[in-house]
C-alpha cells in the first residue's frame, strides 16, 4: 500500500482546490478537528475514496488556519492509530502567511473501516452512519459476497421432493439435468455446495426445515377487514418451493373468482358443452410474480418476515429491505430497468426453475398482467428497510363499468370514489397531478359512460358512482 507523503506546495494551484464542490468524494473542513475529520476519512474509505481539504470553508474561501509540524505529525498518527489505514497522499499547501490547506487523499479500504465502533459512508456530500438494519448488507457487499452464498455447518436433511420439483421445472433451461444425478453433484454444479458445505441458499431451497437455522424465512399472510381487524392469520414455512405453493393456495382461498362464457361461444354452442373461463379478482400470474419477487429479492439479513395482507379491495405484499442502491421506484415503472438481485445465487436457481426472468422483467410482467385484466397498475413503496407492492382488486365489477374502456386516470378516479364515497375536482388534481381542464374532461367522459353522476354546484360540486336505476 502506498505510503503517505506530505510537503510544502506553493500557492499556484490554490484556485483549483477552491473551485471544487463538495460531493461524494470531496469535503471541506475550515480547520482540523479529530472527530469530524476522522469520520469523513472513514466514510471515504468505506465508499469510493475521496479528498479531504482542511483549511477551506463551505463557501469555497480560505480559512485562517495553519498547521505546525508537530500538529501535522499528530494528525497523521491519529489517522494511522484510529483508522488503521494509510492515506494515499497528504499535501501541506501554503496559501498565504495566515492560511494553509491540508490535502488528505483517502483510498478505498480493503475491508470495512469503523470509526469509534461505528461505520460511515458517503451519501452525496455528507458522511452518514450506516444504520444497524443496513450494516449486515454493507459488510457483505464490501466483502464481495451476499447472504445466500455464505456457507456453514448445517446439520439438516435434503428434501428429495424439493429436488424433484426443481428438476421438473428446470428442464427447459437446464436440458441435461436429471433426477438420476447424484444430489451432491447437482448442488455443487449450482454452486449451492462450496468446499463440501451447504450455502444458505441451499438450505432455504432444498432442505426439509430451513427455519431451524433461519426462522425469518417465513411468510405471514392474513385476511383483514380493515387496517386493524384481522379475520384470519397463517404462518407459511418450509423451503422456497413449498412456500410458493402454500402462499398461492392461501391467497386463492382469500380472493374471489367469477366465471364467464365468451359471447361468441354462447351463440354457437350449448352451454353444457362450453368450458367456463375463470376470472379471479387478481390475475393469478401477477400474484405469483409478486410473491416470487418478495421471496427472491427480500433482505434475509433482516429478522422480519414477509407480510401479505389481503383486504376487501387490495393485497399488500411487504418484504424486508429497500430497493438496491441505484434502483428507484421510477425505474420500476419503466418496461426496461436494471436488474440488481440482492440474493444472486437464490435468483439464479429460481431462474433455472423458470419461475423468474433475468434482466429486470419480473415487475414489467406483473404490471402487464394487471393492465391486461383492466386493473390499476400495482403501486410500489420503498424505504431504507422495506419494500411494498399494493395490488388493487377489480373494483370495477359493476357490469356498466366492465363494459367500458377506462384510462389509467379514470381507474384512479373510480378507486378513489370506491374508497371515499365521492370525488371533487381538487381530489382529482391531487391523485393524478393533472389540471382543472383534465378533470373536467375526465368527469364529463365518465358521466357520458354512465359511470359517475354529478351532485351539487360550484364549490360543493362532487361526483359519485352512478347507482343502478339513477
């Protein structure tokens, strides 16, 4: 590792430093203070490295600060003793008789670098402490690994049924796979056994009782009448394949299905000879996609379980862990967006099983499934510790609504009226972000289609669903 160098530099390039802007890799300090200086250097080391300029104010002016030889030696010594890392470069720059700049260039640390027992990283132009909920993933990321690829001495039996399920599902993408292949060989080829030891992905995918080691690998699913009234509650455990099957069966018990015979068939065939078509409240493929997304991409460093709440009008699936760095809610709304798997080994095996796709297409397929059934697109919410998908039920069950084409904005209007009883022009602007003119056109169109009816005038004007017989 390069040793630091510190020396006197004339003021010819002072303006170059003063014109810099604070960022993820640059920070100014008017004077050296041990805690703030060492914290910034620790954050640089834990992110992408960076440059600390001591003697420069936040408004890009020279401070009235100078460092003596003794003070400089003490600063360098504290960096070594506290952070246990050598700066890549140290320069002492003479700006005037009253001002100096101390330039400290920090490399990326080979391992996570704490300061006073806490870990920091750069976020924009500030140094922020890494929250306990994020620390595990940060350490794994810096060590170049992930939760699912960690190995251990797991004394548990392989589930033959899980192996058989995987082999059947994976034949399209792994044509050479066979149930006659020795299980250990198969798992080694899939990188689920490393150095003779099971990975955590192997435990969750292919053992009889993964909750013995990882009790957080459960799904809690409940039926709610409202936000506080639960009428049923189930805990789903087992390996991943069992959970997918059990969760889908439970969801299909909670939601409703209706049957439809296509009109063109009704005209040409007796009803007794016609196969009825099932139409569920939610597209089953879309539900399965959302469940798979939660199981594969959740944060397994968190001790929280996946929660699925089924209400009269919606399903909310919440899993631990926010979106991966670099991915946003707006990205998810695009047909093409980055794929950033939090659990790459788990995702690879499930991909082979033909249950998910690569290249970030899962959310796109989920959105398409709901659009194709004439429903509102799923809503996404994310924080640093959780990610939630809200799936709206087919609220438009009335025959007069089912038979008309609705825009996405019109669907939002009907959902709002269903949930609140009425809607005003102001409500419309708030939920759609559109103008008064857009509200007028939308309400006019929905009234002409027989969906809404206007009540009141002026400021008291509002719209309700047009009841049958009105």
